[in-house]
């Protein structure tokens, strides 16, 4: 369960950073796109972990 909480905190931190950068730059800026892609990876991992916990 601790892993899920840690991942959730990381997701929120990255989401905040991405939003902050997106307000200063365009949404297609490489830095914004990279942050978005990293966020997608973390969200997918979070969903996978959640599904594993539910299906146990």
C-alpha cells in the first residue's frame, strides 16, 4: 500500500510541475510534452498496481 501512496504523491508532484511549465510555455513545448509523457507512464503504473491489488 505504501508504494501506491508514494506513486500517488509523485504523480501529483509531476502534474503540478507540468501545469506550471505549461502556463509559461506552449502545450507543444518539448518540456511540457516530456512531463506529460512521464505522467502517462506513472498513471499507467498506478493503474496496473491498483488492478493487481483489487484482483488479489
